[in-house]
C-alpha cells in the first residue's frame, strides 16, 4: 500500500504534483496552492545575510517544520515535503541542513549559487533544486549566472552555442574534422531558403552536386501526413508551405536556417514513399546519407513527427526574493533538479535511430530541456547548468546512448580486402578452399589474446546488436534493413566478407551464442510470423538479447568447438544484400548430445545448466517437429572463456538446442550432386543451453558425437 506523502498515515490515492495524497491532505494542498505565502525561513534564504552565509558555508542552514509551513501556503516547504525521496514522515520534525552548490566565479565576493540541496538519513536521500535569476535584466542576474529553462530552444543563445560547437568540431577536432571537400548530396534534399520564408522546396540535383547538408533523426510515430508521393513530387519540387509540415519538420527547418546551412534531408519528404523502386534505391545508400552529412539534428524526446522538438518541458518553479549587495532587490527561481535517463528517451528506443546515430559524425541533440552535442571526438557535451542531471549509464553499458563506432569501423579509409575466414560457395579454386577451411578449423577456438583486434571487432558488433535488440520497430521486416548501413561499415572494415542475416563468417560460431535477456522481457517470447530470417539468426526473434562469448573461447578447451562449414541466405531484394532475407541455412559440424524437454519454467536454474527458449510457451515452438517435441539435441558451440587462467577454473559450455524438422537433405550446391555432397538432417534452433562448471563440456566429449547438421 502506498501511503499519503503528506501525512504518511493513510493510503494515498489522489495524484498531486507527482505524488499520491489522501483526500484530506489533497484538500490542504489545494488550499495552499490557492493561498501561496512564503514562510519566514524560506523568504530569508537569499535576503538575510546570516541565512545566506550559513547556506553557502560547509555547515549549512538548518530548516524544518515543513508540514506546518506547507499547510499555511509556503510553496518551497511544500516542495521539500512532497518531493523529498525520504518516506519517513518524521524526517522534517528535527529539520535538515540546506547546502548551496556554488560556482567559483562569484562577482564582488558573492557566491554564485547554482543549486541548493539537502540530504537526510545519513546522506541516503538527497533533494536538489537548481537556482536561476529569473531574467537577464533582473538585478540578481549580476550575481546568479544561471537562467531558467527557456520555453523555446529557438533562441539566440541556443543557436549561438550550436554554431560554436559545429565550428569547433569542423576545424579543430581530430576524428570529426571536416574533410577539405564538401560531401556529395543525396538524390533529393529540401532547400530551406532564408529566415521568414513561408515556403521551401524539394531539390533534386540530377547531376553529382557537392554541398553541406543536414540530416534529421526523429521518430515517425503514426505515419506522417505530409510525405512525398509519386503524385505530388513535382509539386514538392516547386514549393512546400512550411506551416503545413509536421512540427518536427518545421523545427528542423528553423534549425537548418539558424546554423547557416541551405539543405536538409528528411526521409519522409526526400524518399518517394509509395515507390518501391525509389525506397529500395535510397535504402541502400541511407547509411551513407547520414555518414556524409555535415550534421545530424536529432529530436531526442519527441514521440511523433507532429510533436516538434524546440518547445521545452517547463518545470514547476518557486520564486524567492534575492537581496543584492547594493541593496537592490531581485528574484531567483528554484526548480527541482531533474534526473533524465537518456537511454530511455524516445529516440534511443527506436530501431532505425541507432544506425542514424552511429553513422553520423556529428549530432545536435534536442531534448525537452536543452540542446546537447555528440561527435567522434566528444561523445557527450552539454551546456553548463544544474537544471538537468543526465543518467546516461557508463560507456561500458550496453545501452549507453553516446556510444560511437571505433575509428577503424567509422572511417571511410577502407583497408584492402583481406582473407576473412569463410567458406563461400562461390569459391571454385580448390587450393584456396582448402586453405580457408584450415583457417576455419582453428579460428572458432581463438582466444581474445590470440587476435585482440578481431575480438574487439566482435565485441563492438555484439554490443551494437544487443543495444539494437532493445529497440522497437514498427515493422518486424525492418529488423535487418534498419541496421544495414552499419553492417556495411563493418563489412568494409573487415575486408568485405559475406554477411549472413546479422552474422559474420569470422565470428559465426560466437554470434550463434545469442539468447533472450529474460530479466527484461518477461515470459512472452515470440518469433514473428512470417519470418524469413533463419532460426539460428538473432534477427529471427523479437526482444532484447545477449551474447555468451563475451571474452572469447576457452583456450584450454578439451572438447572441440563447433565448426562453421557453409552458409547461405537469400535477400528479399538483390539490390539490398544486407537487408531483409527470405530464407537461409547454415551447415555446422560439432559435438551433439540428445536431451529431453521438461515442463519446468524457462527461468528455472537447472542443476546442469540453464535453458533459454527462443519462444515461450514451449508448445508454440515445437508444433512442426516430427517427433512431436518429445526430445531435442544440444549442439556444442564451444566453451566460453570466463576470464581466469587458473588451473581448474570453470568454463561455460554453450550449446544450441535443436529439433529435427527433416530426416535428410543434401549439403552442397543445390544445383548439383557431387561425391563431396552428403546427406544430413535438417534442424531448427529452438533455444540456447549454458552450463558453468569445471570441465563443462565433458558431456559432449567423444568422436562418436561429432555430427554435421544443416540448420534452417
């Protein structure tokens, strides 16, 4: 039961200023709102020299009796009473010590107060309020440098800061510095004109044109009502009335003009939305459109294209009198300091927006409060101030919103094509095939130390995919296309290896070790239907996933790991080879043991390991299995190294759970049958099994358990 935040004695059911109150306390609070009157203690904070000196000292300023003052109408005491994270109702009886956070540049020896705060229960609970002079011409502004959150970010201060950040990045940064030549413009861009122009137009260069342009990263929400179609493209080339555009697009045009740029690319307008041919053509280059743009403007908090991103979220404020040293009277504004978990903001929950962020060299991020900066050299920069504290998680966190691609991946300086271990069916030279097969036999068991650069690439891709899997897509079919631009960057950096529905041949076995993150998605796990992605690909399921081979394979493993033999995936569109697939299979060779299904919960920790089903309930995933789902097999992928080199240290056996769907099938070129082809069973993945123990893979030991399987 949630008790009333005001009295703490009765169940709170009535919402008020972000908390729950009982009915009697709600009436008291409503009366206080209608009869605001600062108590003498709060009024003296910035007007009484002794109170101010205590507030800005290390000792602090004692303040208590909030309940009585709040009931009499003091708005600041009401904030202390209701917003204090401490739920102990007796906390304000003895009082707490208020402290001020000050800046070093106070004028005339007067501390420049940026915020006030108090802590209670041995510093377990903390409440902070930012302090700002109410206006530039207020007398307090001479001594308090912070200003309130502006109602609209379309102001000189915001745009001046943005221009400064952009100039600094283009001409002084190392990794993000602009190249001497301007980028080639996309097929179409919007020409924004000048400030005050009521119309813009869709510009189609026709011939290669090199000019700076901005890209927009935003969430569509419901499909935009204003978009380019076959029927209106010629009209859009002539003119588009700005006021008829969705608010996010209008705001983006305002920003483009303010930064002194002439062109912006917005997908809904620059791609013909009802032309499959145009959408396919533009989809193949979308990654490069963002990668080569001068700047990407991101609408971080807008849930839909109609929301806009320049108007800010105004917090509730309390105004206090401020006595200046020259005896003039000013006013300061106190607002609750808000903690924002950036990785939960709208743009960081959308699938398409991940590659837009990773491929953009520079980003101007518009939150509902202020504008932030992110680039290759400075992944995160914010204006000076105490209104907002950003909880972006640590850079090592899987969902860290400011993660940037490594320079080796991000750079356009592509290395010469190297021989990435793969057994591609198109290879006809037998010597080359034998050489690459030999490489494959060894590579899956390579530890992190053996090839740190290759392992770093694997970690970068697996972290990226895990981050991506947490995000939402309007269409399941976009699972691979929305990451195709980033996949192309990895492909270029790795020497142009094949790409198999989200997996790379050099790390194929490791990338098969994905599993659902059960702590985050509950017990409803599904594979989309229809789904062209093969069951062994992470793209065949919806929901957050993790990979088990974070630190590579156990270098001292006694049981051989699985071997990647060959793979084939058929893209839906040949022009988009890294996009959606309609079918595929992989042939592996590895140690297999038979197992039995149980009715135990997928979350149960088994004595012999953990089972992570790809779908749940299990009966939905075994419907077409020939043996009726009475049994399944575990194919050992390998032993994951757990980071310890001590003798006898535990390792983690990781195995795919497979069920047979066909007795026999040819492995080899589907158009021919040579002596080298063999018949094996056709299987489908249904889950992952892990076992952490000493000699964890001993159940798979023995040459008689080595089998070759084809998984669809």
